[in-house]
C-alpha cells in the first residue's frame, strides 16, 4: 500500500519506491530503503504534509512523495517499531 494511505499510529516496513518518482533518489538518501521500519505519526489538517518516524527521526513528506513509497503495514502489537527520540 502507499505510505500516504496509512493512518496516525500505523506501523510497517518500507517495501519499495516507485521508479517513476522524481524524488526517488532523495527519499533513498533520507533512509526510505526496503525493510526499514516506519511509523505514520500525523497528517496535517488539510492532508498535506504527512509526518513519519523513520530511522529514529521525524520527517515530513508531501503527499505525492508519500504516494511513491510502498509499505507493508504491521499489526499494532508489532515489536520492531521505530524508536522515539
């Protein structure tokens, strides 16, 4: 599923990045690599930007960037959740 469809509190792993996304290389450099744990933190009131926790830090993405990140959502009791700061 696209990262943009997750809800606050959802956790999962990055599966892949869309090859056609202009920001693909930048997202990879930020740590959006396959297998990386990720947590959806919040969505701005108008739906853009989105905030996620990845590799121990908070990062805001535009919705079109989050659309390019494919994730596998994990159950709420998942014990490999990204750790807070």
